C-alpha cells in the first residue's frame, strides 16, 4: 500500500505476528531511472524478513531491469503487482490494467521468472470488469511460466474497492486440480472471525490483509490467537493504542527523518485514534504539529483525557 507499508509500519506489523510482508509497490520506471522515492522503497531490514519487493510496470524490459536492481536488496522474493486498480496506473497498462493485455502479462512474468534467481509471486484481481473475469485461466498460465504463489483480490479492476469481494472465484482457482502452487486470498478480511471463515469455507493456503491493518497492526495477533484457540482477544485499550502509536511514530522518525516521518504518520494517527469522543480539537493539533516532542506529548495525554465510543461511561456524541 503506497506510503503505508513503509519500514516503520512493517516493523509494527511484524511485532504483532505478520508472517510475510511486502514493500510498498515500486514503479519499475522510477527504479531504473534512479528515482529517489523508488530507490528508497528498496530499504529492507532484518525485522522485515521474510519480505517481498513488489514491482509494477507495463514494459517487460523495464520490469526485468527493475527486478535485477531489487535483487541487490536481498529480499526473499519478487512480487509482481497485477492488481492495483488506480486509474493512472491501470489505464497505462500496469497493475490490473494487464487484464487488457493478458499475453503481455504472461510474457512479462515468464521473462522475470527466467531472469531472476529469486522466487517470483503475483498479486492480481479477478479481471477487468464484471464481463471479464478470467482469473482461473490466468492463474493456470502464470503457474505454468513459473511463479511460486499467487494472491488474488476478490474484485475486478472496475470495482476498485467497492462492493464485496467475491471469494468464490478465488476458491475456484484454489480447487482447480491443475493448480499446485499456494493460492492466497485477499479482500474484506477485517478480523479474526472473517479470517477463519475464509480458510474454512474457501480452503485457501493463506490470506493477505491490507487496508484493515491501518491503525490496527495488532490484527495479526488477534487472528493468530483466534485460529489457534477459538477465543477472541479483547481489543487493546486506549493506553496500549497510544503506546503503539508512539512506537510507530518514533520508528518513522528514525527511518524517514523528522519532516517526512511526521507527514507520513498523520494518516496513521487518524486511524489509531478513530472513534474517540470529543477528539476533534486534539486531532487537529496532532495532525498539524511539526514538532516531534509536542506530538509525543499529545499522544501521552490522550489516554487520560478521552474515551472510545462504546465506553459504558460515555454519553457524549462522537466528533
């Protein structure tokens, strides 16, 4: 997820039990042109592992060159993004735009597999739109050219993130007798019970969680505990959330520096403290301050000053 799954956020997800993580997706064009932002995304750390570097592009030669550059960071695998639905990416033929040129998708994947010694995986969607969902055939063809695993988001490009993810087609891929590689499902997993349902009902080898992790990196701990015991963990209290937000913030400052570290944490602060009563003024302070010490002080004050919606003592309105 762009500007979200950076090293500081991956640190928090790994702390709470994420098994395998991916970098933010990286433009192959930006990487081969030595773009500062793209190159910085290659930074991986010991705590990340196992980790995949995720690349996107629409030109085979550029993707091959980018994969070779990515190898130098010594990831465990290279992941090709054929799933991003964002217009500026898909409409130029990258991400989920590859569903409009499936022969190129297969050719590109084949060449990357042939070129890199690292395992190659693919993240993709069901298809371009409701009238075109060729994922069962596409998954077979990608397997045939050598990918080691596939993750499928249960929506088309046209759906973006609207409506419900259709896991039935993900299940068709998994239960296709020709498929031998692991099949992972993605889409609408927002908690332990949903995760278990996807394993039980659709038989996938694993699940990928994206948007539900924002402001909730402890979701991995919750899911693992539920799968192992059948018991739901109580959600972290506001004091623990504040401690998690502080640790994440400090790691962001360490990895990105003061200016960028503060800016990129703001969306995380919104998510960590969503649902607090009468929080509007403090949220504004938190999202406009450019002073790390002031931000830390604001976070420290939150548990003693606010309550979450659902607190039995709360009679105020949510702001």
